[in-house]
């Protein structure tokens, strides 16, 4: 594996934050030969590892199908997690059942792991009447409170401050609860990262701030995001300990997150985790990354595909096989097909529903506006 | 009943509700030990402690962003923004997040909190301690906006705001923080959100005002009365959702309208009121509705009493409207 | 003359002005190498280099705050905000600083820049890629606000905006980025700020629109014509300072007004237009001025074509107004 | 001098950023005995030191007179620099003539040093027609472009990002120029600090970010502002080197700032300076600090008054005397009295002037509004 190509972005020279997962301060468990480093091994049961692998495959297949659906014009948009599955699943797995997740927008794998149903997710992708968000938001902007998973919005970083406030409230209430917040490395430049980390540091909130450093913010590479040595190192500014882990190593992510949860839960305050990973696909279905990055670097990272690496471990331990793999893939594929078919048959949200939930109760002006719309020509079609 | 000024009334509402409901927390810059730069939260720190009356770092975005998170958890935060001029670093959290949370999550995540903030001019505060940004929040679907003009309403509206299921911007007219005094019930009561008050009945001209400018409208009404013009003065109390019925009823009676506000004229709330009146009472209008407002300039320091729509600027507008 | 769409026209204006005036710099998220998420700045990076076409960190506040500083130095920055929905983290720098700089410094520190940003719905963008926040800037004294509806005006207005001494918010209606096509002069020209265009002459009803909704207004006008209602359609082009003369002249002729905009109704720019028309043409009004606008809800995803004030919603309003 | 009392704020326990000017990483020059540490001595001419001392006395006296004027109701407000004169004057002195200052609001001493006239400053305090800001802003919100000194506004921190952009523009233009930005330690919590430092770090702008850590943001002590070890240490998050200096030691401030200017001017990028000082007065004339801090700590800091310490140096070198001091004080006093008398005689800004400078030219709506005001009852008085 050519190391330099893992870190090259082709952007301006000068000092830049490292993307190298082999740097000395980076927590690693899964070795290139598929064995685990006993010094850092989080010691998972075989069942757990297999279940996580299965879920990662599920997420991978789902991602691919959604891109296809978008290309076919059946859904409007998808923003995926290709290559970032270990970071997302490992961190979600490490959380305790009472803990909460505050998502960015690539973590549908975590929501599904925590109990969001596939149907509910697919309904959101279609924005139909079954979507818990009532088709009000774009695809991948779902809501899954039952999974202790926050509401997704597009503005970058806003969940960071909210996640800090949420955990702070739990602390005020003396509840044993940790809130993990997901965000990309681009979001560290937002006002919100600064506010969220600063308040969390001062009030020692039980938070894990989980930065998916996937190398890119759309077309902007990490060295245009910050001149900091690392993203984890930004914690210094807030008195928040920072750790880095190999984000494509499921075990390393689990190790780092578990330790962080233990730290936060014990009253010692928040932890900032930087998971070194890579966005293998374009930013979203709207993006073509060929315009701004080199294929070789992407190829180098494909060699570090978290699924491939985990499979090597499973193979070494004889926990998985090609037969199981194809069985799983067909099962998952069928599930997705069914969910899509169901979603496509569901109606659009009703015209009336457009006016609900702006306020708890409909005020006079929304009653008027609703009546106007319902008296219009389009209402007849509904 | 106790005689109180606005500061005391708001303080007593906070104290009352914090005792009654342990989900209520107060946070902001200097709200703790020192009790706020206007002393509105004075004594709360000693009574409720550091967990519920919280001095924060200097970041409005942090205050509101965290308050939203607290609200998602189930607390009822009442953050203070030291001056409403300094609310803009938190504007994104308010308009993109707070206002849309219930809607975008299909009702799963209501985010209920009350933002208290001093508003308006008249304390020699210049550009950045005098502004009235209410229309910048009224335009944003999902927010309620309140502005009391007297101690009784201040307490009752604040209690109603804290108990309301939706996010509320609670603007406190700082010019009358200490000047407006009145009897305030000691017991629990609310002034309903969405209901205006008729501060003065009259039949010739409908004046619409709120907050500190209510007194200027009333003063102008007194002077107009000497010239035979009988004004009805409506104190909106809730700016949004506005009490349209009270307004339209009055306009149907008078046919003439003067709206008074401190904010700059263009795209101020006065414009919305006039557009609504056109929609709902067009045939009753006997004169063009008039706005007497702050000018479309930044808020000036030395000339603030020329900038503000004080009685001497309201009166000619009223007389002209009445005689149109 | 070259046939262009909006994206190409804006790109050609930027290229033209960057060649002519080396103070002009472009900065924003993804504006460099990849040429912007809508490709509006495509090719500029290669032509003018990294010093003048600058990919920035992900912070709108940083982009605008730095652009203000650059302007104080004497550059003419043309920052891009990727979607106008994401302008709010920069709102404080815009309303507290950019808008007030010349005024508060007695003219010593004019801070001139042009903020380009895609606006409006119609691309299946949901809450956060569809909003129309113009009235939140029109209310703030010190800002000019522009919104072109076609390639010719886009180029001419952008050149005028860059050369104008005051800060300009330049809203680009993304729904028609590629759909609106037309001939664009190759040579240097400007479309003056503050001048509306009459897109269709008529005598029964004055319709006021801008940006992408202009085409809906025109479509409704065509349909109304079939029913014998002859609409005049004004394309504002500059929202503020608005071309009041053109509006009032038209209203004096027609006595009837329909304003169309995508932004939510309440405290939208339509309210201001109606209030101004009341002020200046009250006695000419033969029907209540009407607004056909986005609803007072967050911008919805699936139902966006029900939310937007498309021709099918404008037509009944026009007919009703005409027959009032 | 009791060390603990210098750092105690009386606020909540837990880790807090240090206020101790004797900490090992803090640049110091002026020793308690009035001599200079040769290792760090910036080697100023005697004339320069005397001139700076005289200016510090001038600023001190001015500050006191302005508080009196406010108490007498002759001006509306003052926000002073009592105790922070060395930090403000030393940094201003260290700048080269082509360099620019972006002020917070306590740096009138720097503006006067750089050439703002006393009359212009006093006119601003009275908001009269002579005020270059035309009485549009509060006292202490003056404008002094000729002094290469930015326009003051109240919103905390906004000048930080602007100062970064200004220096960045100079760099783009290949001009040899450094922009120093003043702000309080409270401002490090603002969005602006994050944005300004991050952009400056990425684009290696020629900036000096000068943080006056005076212990307080109105009533909020440093440990409520951040859990960071120091404010200078926040530079790590942005790849910006941070240094701390004794902010009540004129020589140390000059040393730190000069080095930072040299660094920035040589193309190496920005530097963050934290000057450890103390706000001896209330936040402003509107504030009474007795409500939130202990007299003893203030007393301890009074022992470190930068004027007293500098006087000790001057005395040791026989560069100053009581006679010179009282001569200076009377001269300064007279100058201020004259400026105040002149200011009080100047008229208010004209009613018309309220509408100028909103735009470069008056648009129709402001012409209308101006005409309305000029037709009103108040215009007659003018
Ligand atoms: C405030 C704001 N500005 C801009 C955008 C547009 N945008 C969407 S995603 C993105 C890049 C985010 O990068 P990063 O934080 O690294 O997350 P990643 O997409 O890599 O997971 C940008 C600029 C936005 N959504 N919100
Ligand atoms: C955005 C904003 N929020 C709040 C305020 C009110 N305010 C004025 S000064 C100040 C404290 C500033 O502290 P610091 O930055 O340490 O500067 P210092 O006054 O100590 O010099 C506050 C909160 C403001 N001016 N701007
Ligand atoms: Mg990224
Ligand atoms: Mg301070």
C-alpha cells in the first residue's frame, strides 16, 4: 500500500492535517494481516463482530441501491457512507442503550443499527406519507427518536452545539447518559464546533464528539479546512481531550469510542474523537469528484476498505464464508426491494399536512392559508 | 398585588415558574452572580443555584444552540440574550433549527424555549444597544413573538410563554424597564399569547403599537383628543401570531390606521399589519394606513429622540389620517 | 451577442470584471477548483489563480467577515454563499457590520462587496436548499438587494452591483439557472440598480414579481388574458431600493395589484410593497392588493410545487382581483 | 505580593486558565526591582520609554476624567483601560508605521498614540457634530482611519475576522503590512475568534491577534469562558503559534509584539498573543464589579499596576521625577479640559446628517424620510 498516496490531496502545499492512519498517535487494532493487536483489542464476542459485519454489508448494499434509485430518477438525492461504515457502525455499537446520537447526515447505518426501521428510512428517501418527517425534508433527513437518534438538518454543525446542550441537560438532571455527536472534519470550521466544544469543555458535559475525517468537505481538502496538526488536536482549545483512531478499523473505532464513553459517563467531561477515514464516493449523488481529486488516492483508500479489512479478520477466524456472504447479500437485497416497492406505493403526504407542526396548534393565519390551498385546483387531484 | 416595575415583574415571573417547574433553567451572559446587566435575573442564582441559573461563555450561538439541546432533553430553557442587537450570532440556530424542529421531525422533536432579550432604544445605546429586530423573527415560520408594555402583562405573558408549547421570542422594552410601574398579582396568572389589549377606546383612528412606543401612542392620542380626534390605541402584546380580530374590528369602526414601531420602516412589522388590514378590511379604509417608525438608517446615538417615533412625530400622522 | 443561460451569464460577468478590475476576488466554499456546486465560477480558478478565486474553509461567517476586511483594504470581494439558506451563520457580520460600516464610521470605512447566493425553490431542495430570505436583508438599512430573472439582466446587474459603491446581496434564482436562456451582449454593459422592467404591459392588474416567479406571473398573465384580464407584469430586478416610480405609475393605471413571491407571506417583501402602494396610490386602489406567496411554513420537500406560488395559484388571485 | 490572590476569581472550582503572570511560559522583562531581564529586553531608547510612560500617564488621566464626566452626566458612557495601559500601548508601539490596528473598544490609548487627535476622541465622547462618526455611535466607538485604526463596533469579536481578511488582502496584494487585532479573552468564545484564527491559519495571513486577558468578561471570569489551559494555547487549533506575556510589563508586551510582527511580516503567518493583565475598574461606567469580585484580588493586581512598575524602572534609571510627573499631569489635565470645553460648545450633528452615509448616495426612500423629519416640529429647534 503506497502510504504517500493516502494523504495526498493535490491541493495547495504547506502544512496540512495528517490523513495518515499509520501515524504514531492513531489508535489501531486490526492489523494488515487480519489479526488484532492485543494491546488495544476491545475484546468483542464473535457474535457481535459478525452482527456488525452483517450490518456493514447491509449498509453498503443499501448505499449502492440508493445511488441506483437516484440515477433512475426514482428518488431525488442520496448522501452515502461508502468507506465510512466502520467509523459509523463502530461508534454506534460502542454506545450504551441509554445513550443518544446526534447525527450529521451520513449516519443512516447508525440509525438503522439503533432501531430505525428500514421502511421508515426508505419512506424518507421517497418523501411519502409514511415518512415520519412527512416528506417535509430532503432524502436522508429522517427522524428517529425511538432510536435515540436526533433529527437531521442540513446546516453544517448545528447538531454539535445542540448535542452539547442535550448532554448538559442530562448532567443537570443527574441522569447517566452520554450524547455522541457526529460531524465531518469540514464542520470543525463552523461556528457550531467552536460553541459546542467550548460549552462542553466549560460545563464538563457527558459528550463524545465524533469527527469523521473523511478527507473532504465536498471539493475542499483538509488542508483548506485548517492549519491545525490534527482535528483531534483542536480539543486543546477547549480543554477537551482528543484522540485519533483508524476510522476504517472497526475495532479501533469501538475501542476509542468505548473509552470516550467511559470517560464522559464518569463525569470527567467530553472527549473529541477523530476517526481517520475516507469518502470513497462523491459528496452526494449531486457531486462528481473527478473534477477535484485523483483516482490513485481513491484507489489507495479502496485498499483500506473497512469491509474488506473486517472480512479478512473474519476469514482468519473462520467466522464467515463466501456462501454466507452471498446469502446475506440476497437477503438484504430482497429486503430493500420490498421496502422500496412499499414506499413507491405509498401516497404523497396530504396537502393539509403541510401546515401541521409549524406550531403545536394551527394559528389563524395557517388555517387561512390551508383553506386557500385546499380550495385551489391542485387540491382536487388530492 | 404588589407594585412593581417591569424588571421586578419579569424577575418575579421567572422566580415563580422556576419554583413551580424544575425543568425551567435560565442561562446567558452575566445572568448568574450579578443578576444580568439590567438585574432582571437578580437573586435567582442564590435561590436556585448554578445548575439552573447559569453564567455562560460569551457566545450567543452557544447559548441558544445549547438551550435547544436542553429543550430536546426536556428542560425548559429561558436563555437571555443581553441585548437583542446581539442575537444575530445565534440567528442561524434560531431560524434554521429552533423554528423548524417540530416541523422537520414530524412532531418528534419539539424544541420549546423562551428567549428573553431587551429591545429598543431610548437608553442612549446607539447602533448596537437600541435595535428592534422583531420582524426578522416574525418572518420566520415557527416562532412566536411577544412584547409586553407593562409589568402586569410582562409577568403574565412570560408565564404564558414559558408554558406555551412553541418557541417564543420575548422582547423586553428596556426603555420602560424601570419607568413602567403597576400592580402585579402575586398569584399565578397568565396573559394569553395571541390576544391584544385595547389600551384606549376611540372611534376616529386606530393606532397600533406595542412595548415602549405604546406610551408615545397614548400620549399622541391625548394630544389628538384635544383637537377632537378620538383614537383607539391597541397594544398588540403578542406580535405573532397577531390578534387579527381585535385589529380588524377596530379598523372596521374607525377606517383609519396608524402603526407605530421603533424598527426601521422598510419591511418592519408595520408593513405586514397594513397588508393584512388591506386583505381584511379594504372597503372600510377611509384613509391610507400610515406608519410612524424608526427611519431606514442604523439607530443613531445623539439623535435617538429624533429617530424614535415619539409622540411629536405620531401626532401629525394621526391628525393627517383623521382629516384625510 | 451570445445565447447563454443564467449560470453562463453570471460566469461571464465575473470573468469580465475580474479581467477589467484586479481588485475583484471571488471566495467561498467549492468556488475554486470545482467551480461552485452550480458551476457558476467554473474556469475562473484556472484563469485567475488561487489568489483571486479562493476555496475557503466551511464557514460562512468566516467568508463574509474576511470579505469585509478585504473590502476595507480596498479589494472588491464577491463572496459566494453556497445556498442562501446557509447565509445565517454570516448574518451578524452582514447586518451588524457590513450594512453599518460606512454609516458608523462617518464615511471613513465604506465596506463594499457583493454577496452572490442561489435563492429559491424548485430544485427539490427541501427546507434548507430552497428558501428566499430577501426580506431579512431588505429590512436592514444599508444593504442593496438584487434578483435578476434572465441572463441579460443577470450579467448587467452583476456588473452594476460590483461597480456600485454599496454592499449588494445578489440573489440568483436557482430554479432558472439553466432554464432561463437568452441573448447576452459580449461587450461591457450594466443594468442599473434600482430600475424595474415591465415584462408585459397591461391595463387591468399590476403584477409584481422577480426572479424565478416572474415566469409564473407571466404564465398566469397569459391565462388571465384568455379570460379577458389584461395584466401588467413588473419584474423588479432590484428589490431594494425598489423602483417605486414604475410600481406607482402602473398601479395608478390599473388600480389592482398582485404581488408574487416565494418567501413566506408574513413579513415578506410583498407586505412592504403593499404598504408603499397604500402610501402612494391609495385613492387609485380599486381592490385590495393581494399576495400570492410561499406559505408560512418551512419550505417542504415533496410538496414544493404546492408550496410555491406557481401560475395555478396566481391565476385565481388575478381573476378575483380583476373582478373585485 | 500574594500570588494566589492574583489568580483567584471566586467562581466555580475546577480547572481554569491561568492568570498568573509568573508562570514559566510567560514572557517577562521588567523585574520587581525595576530592572530589565537582559535575555528578553527589547532594548528601547530612553526617549522611547519616556514617551511611552508619558502617554500611559496621559491615558490614565484621560480615563479618570472621562469617568468623572460620566458621573457628572456630561457624557453618557465610558469604557476604559485602567490597568491595561501597558498591554495597549506596548503593542501599539511595536507596530510599524505601515501596519494597521483593528480595535476592540478599550484601545483609545493606541489610537491616540497612532495619531488620532484628542479633540476628535473627545468629540466622539460627546457625540457632537465634530465627531468623525457624526454622533451616530456611542462614546468610545470612534473612527480614526488616518491613524490606521479600524472602526469600532460593539458586537464582540467581529473585528477579528475582519482583521484577518484585511491582512489577507494585503498578502494577496503583496504589500508589506501586518494587521494587529485587539480583543478581550471573552471574545475567544465568539464565532469570530474561531473564524478569524482559522482563516488566518489556513491562508497564513500577516496578523497579530492580541488577546487582552484581563480576567473578566463583564462579570464572567476566565474559567467560565473556557476550559483551555491558556488562551494563547487556543492557537494550536488553528496552527497559529501562541505566546503569553506579562501584560502589565511594557517591555514584555513590546518584545512579544515585535517578535510576532516580525514573524507575520516574514510570511510565516499569524501569531496569537495573550497578554496577562487585569481590568482594575468595572467593565464600563455602567458596571459595579463589587457584586461579583473580591477587593483583595483587585488590590493584589493594583500592586502590579503597569504605570507603577514602569515608574520604578524610570526612577532606577533617573529618567523621571516627581516634578516631571506633576508637570505632565497638569499639562495633560489642561489639554483634556480644553478639549472637553471645545467639545461641549460644538453643536449636535444636524438632523439631515442622520440620513447620510447609509448609502453612498441618498435613495428615494431616505430622501422622503429626511424631508418628513425636516418638516416636523423638532426641525424648527435646529
Ligand atoms: C452552513 C452550511 N454551509 C454549507 C453547506 C453545504 N455543504 C453541505 S455538506 C458540505 C461539506 C461538509 O463536509 P464535512 O463536514 O467534512 O462532512 P462530510 O460531507 O465530509 O461528511 C457543505 C459545504 C451546508 N450544508 N451548511
Ligand atoms: C455579541 C455580543 N454579545 C454580548 C455583548 C455584551 N458585552 C459587551 S463587552 C462584554 C464582555 C467582553 O469581555 P472581553 O472580551 O473579555 O473584553 P473586556 O471587556 O474584558 O476587555 C459583553 C458580554 C456584546 N457587546 N456583543
Ligand atoms: Mg469531510
Ligand atoms: Mg476580558
